[in-house]
């Protein structure tokens, strides 16, 4: 989710590159799961997040929107699970976000030990936290540490690339930039059309980029191909 706050309100005064060290280490989050509660609709999925979850849990992307069967990573058991994502308006588009359920607004993936049960499949926002991306208009982004977001008291320095823990980082980086640019372009396109046409475009984006399965091993290539569908 993009924020309209001024950068001074949310960061610690520094910009970081992927190979920089930042003071974000929290000793494996021992005993803490604060960022898995009360996050509202803010953990917005990108297409890779949904692909990664659906592929890892052995279910269809659309199944994540409702009660469904999935294969649990810890046990390998095939079990009935609640909806994992729901749709909301984010940055002018209709996009899926992670569900925070119950009175304590808890992520449905948090297990009884207070740990993420889909650590290897967790969405990009969870991989980043408490980092954020800052797009400065140059066509690229840098990383910021969102001040006051992680309450862990004595943080250690960790290399950003290690923290993000995302394979094939160069391709991932290009994907993030292209997805960001695409969303901006679609917002502009929607601003110039009637409400019904804007809604139809939103639904098409959702269907093409999120709900239609990608090949298990060819996400980035297929993403590029789908981008071209919108640029004819
Ligand atoms: S708030 Fe910080 S320490 Fe707590 S779970 Fe999140 S990243 Fe870990
Ligand atoms: S997916 Fe995992 S890391 Fe992300 S909020 Fe849920 S439990 Fe926490």
C-alpha cells in the first residue's frame, strides 16, 4: 500500500540500498508477533505473493478468497482453512490483501506458537517489515526503516538483501518496479474513463494478474507476457 504521508513522518532519516546494513535485526522475533496483528488492510498482495501462496499451499489462487482446502507447510496435511485474503480498494485499484481476523485482528497464518506458519511463502510486505520502499520518482526505489513500527528494543544491523530473503533478487526487483509502474499507469487510465469502465478494468487486472494461475516455475516470464496484454 502506498502512503501519502510525508517521508519525514515515517522514516529514520536514512535511505538504504539492497547491500546496505540497517538496524532492523530482532533476534528471530523471539516471543513477538506484533506485526502479525492489527495491520488492518495494509498487507496488500502483489501478483507474486498470491502465486507463491497458491503454489506453496497447493490450491488455486481464487480459493484463497474463501474457505478452501490447502496443504499445510508444517505437516503436509491437507486441511480445510479459512479465507486467507479479501478484496479491497488500494491505491485506486481493487487488490487482494491479507486477512486479519477475530477480535485481536490476527493473521490467519499465525500458528499457536505465535510464529508464521508460511514463513517461506510469506508476502512481500511481511518480508520487508519494518522496512518500506521509497519511490523518489527516478524510476527506482530505495529502502527506508519505518520509525517506531517494530517494538523490539535492541536491534542489530542486518544486510537488507538478507532481511528480504527473496530468491533471484534482480528479477524480483525488476518485477516490483514494473508492477509499481503498471499500477500508476492504470490509475491514470482509470481517471479518464466512466466509473463502469474503471470498474471493468479493475476486475480485469484482478483476473489476469491474480486469479489466473501462473506456471509453477515461470512466474516472471508469464507476468511479462500478461503485462503486454494491457499494452496493445
Ligand atoms: S514487530 Fe518486530 S520483533 Fe515483533 S514480530 Fe514483527 S519484526 Fe519481529
Ligand atoms: S503471513 Fe506470516 S509474517 Fe505475514 S502477517 Fe501473517 S503470520 Fe505474520
